[in-house]
C-alpha cells in the first residue's frame, strides 16, 4: 500500500510537529493571544500577548525537535519556564485556582491542533491523526509544566499569607508602669488595625495603662484609611482613660498627610518612640537624667 | 511605547482584594524609585495610588491599574490609570469635595490624591465605570554641592 511506503519515507512525526510550530508560529501566537490565559495576563497590550505566544510556540517547537514530546524536563521548556511561571502567578493573584489555570492552558490546544489539521490535504488521513496526536501529547506536557510552576506559585502565596498572619500578632509592650507601646510594622489594613486596637485596649486594661504609644515607624504608607484607624484607636484608648501618643511619623509621611488633608491636630504626636516615652514618663513625674546629674542632685540634697 | 528602563515597561495589576492593594503600592513604589523619584515624591505617589486603588476596590467593585513609565526627554514620570466597571460617579464635584463620602470613609481619598500628583483626570460614566488617571513627574534634583 502506498500509505505504508509514504510512512517509511516520512520524517518522524515529532519533527513534523516541530516544523509546523516553526512555520505557523505567528498564526498560533495570534490565536493564543485571544485565548483566556494570554488575554487575562496581558491586559495592557495585545502585542505583548502575541509576543509571549510566539515564545511559547518556539519553545514547543524546540521540545518537539528534540523528540521528547512527553518530557516536562525537556530543555526546550527552559526558555519559557520563567515566563510561564509569571503567567501562572498572575492568574493565581487574581484568584484563579490551579484547576482553572490548567483548563486555560488546555484551551490552548484546540487552536493549535486546528491549524495543524488544516495543513493536511486530507485531515482524516492517518498521518494527520498521528501528527495531531503528537501535538496533543506535547500540549499536555505544556500543561504539566505550567501546573508545576502553579504549585510553586501557590506555595509562595501561602508563604506570603503566613507572613501577613505573622504581622497580625502585634505585640503590646509594657515600657513602664502604666505605659504601653505597640510598634506597628507593615500594612495597616482594616483587619489588622482591628487586631491592633483590640490588643491595645486589652493591654490598657491589664496594665492599668495611662499612656499608650502607637509607633508607626514601620508603617510604609499612611493613607486616609490608616489615618482613620489611628484616630479611632486614639479615641477608643481615650475612652479607656489612657492618653495615646503616635510616634514615628517620618518627614515624608508628615508632608503627605498634610496634602491629603488629614487633620491629626487632636492627636498627640512625637517624632520618635523615645520622645514619646520621655513624654509619658515626664507626665508621671519620672525624669530620665544622666547618672552624673543624679549624683549631683544627691550631692545637692546632702548639702 | 516609550520605555524608561529595561525593568519598567507598562504593566497592569489586578485590584480585587486587600492583598492586591498592598501589591499595587509596592509595585508603584518600586517603579517610582527606578524612575528616580525622591523619597517624598515616592511617598506621595504611593499614597495617592493607595487611595485610588482602594476606591477602585471599594466603590468600583474591583478592577485594575495600568502603570506606565513616561519619558519626556529630560523628565521622567509615572502614569497610573485606575479602571473599574462599577457604578460610576454621578456628581464628580461632590465626590471631589473634601470630606464627602458615600459611606464610612474620611472622604479625602479622591481630593487628597488630586493634591498629591501633578496631573489628575477622572473619566466616569454612571452605570459604566470609572477611570482615574494620575501622572507624577520626578523632579530633577540639582547635584548636591556637598558631595564628598
Ligand atoms: N471608583 C469609584 N467608583 C464610584 N464611586 C467612587 C469611586 N471613587 C470615588 N467614588 C465616590 O467618591 C466619594 C469620595 O471618594 P473619597 O474621597 O475617596 O472618599 P471615601 O473613599 O473615603 O468615601 C466616595 O465616597 C464615592 O462615593
Ligand atoms: Mg476613598
């Protein structure tokens, strides 16, 4: 039969797929740019999506040329592994779960196999089927490669959340009799500021504190919501009978707060935690002085 | 597309959660720093971005921000476009009034952000959504005379 003769002459199917991916790279990239995966990651410009599609198609061509259609470690993937990882991470950030990402990658197969089928004069001929099957295997491998990066992106996300949880455990420190302080570090979002307020109020009660210091040296951004949380905390502390001092407002943040139009006029502020503590102590009649001065004072007393 | 540096091409970031807001602030700060914004300028722009991104999330029901570095010869800038397909702003003058809030806020986000940047533009259609675009330019700091 002529078919088997042709079979004998034909180059391995993996090479055919590789040649097809090279030849039709542009068309494939154009179609992928409109697929959910590329469209949702590259929202700014379609050109970027096409460019990314070209890179993936080229990588697949390299993998096919090496004949390792089902090998997720094929060196051809290296060129796009990082890019695929960033794409998967970007999908994860918008809340797409790994299954969703896998489905989006799977959806890239159809546009490619459709183009491949169109290459054959007889799309139902066995060699056409064989080529499409080979490409299907390759696309399945791509999916596994992306899944692998998705899993590590997911681990990163968990690590980030764990870090945020860690931040929530804001310690309230007793600095002196009836003086407590909270050094705030990181993002002060609504959930976290609620925790801060509660633990501070608890500490005020437990320590019978009359002075509470909120140090915001470690808070990178003070916008109107953060300011509102600070003012609420100050007001609540006041109701508990404690005076609140906000310390650590850096110069850049002070300027920004003024431009925002936030009036912290009713809030007692000090530039550093040390100044805030000195203030609280002096209000309680405690003075911090160098030892020599204390000695001098003692001398004065004996005279 | 004008590109100021290899790292800082245009980028689009989703705004759908508090975690996204933190990410947006971080990315804006990094982009501004790479473009040579000073600390105060960075802080102002990041704070404006925080206000506008939160409005996108809270009032607009989520959306995205497009971050575009600008290079106009001697000066470099950063353009941020906050896009949502939410309810839109019916009365822009009112929304831009210090202290006006449709719910629970300080009502200083929109007006405050406007004061923190050099260029500010709101494009809003009731029922269709809101796009707030702001631009800040890095002021060129004259070389210090006290360089060691
Ligand atoms: N993206 C938006 N979509 C719809 N409405 C908005 C948007 N941004 C702002 N607004 C309206 O403008 C008002 C003022 O905004 P803002 O100054 O940020 O104050 P706040 O967020 O504290 O309410 C909001 O209360 C809201 O009604
Ligand atoms: Mg607001």
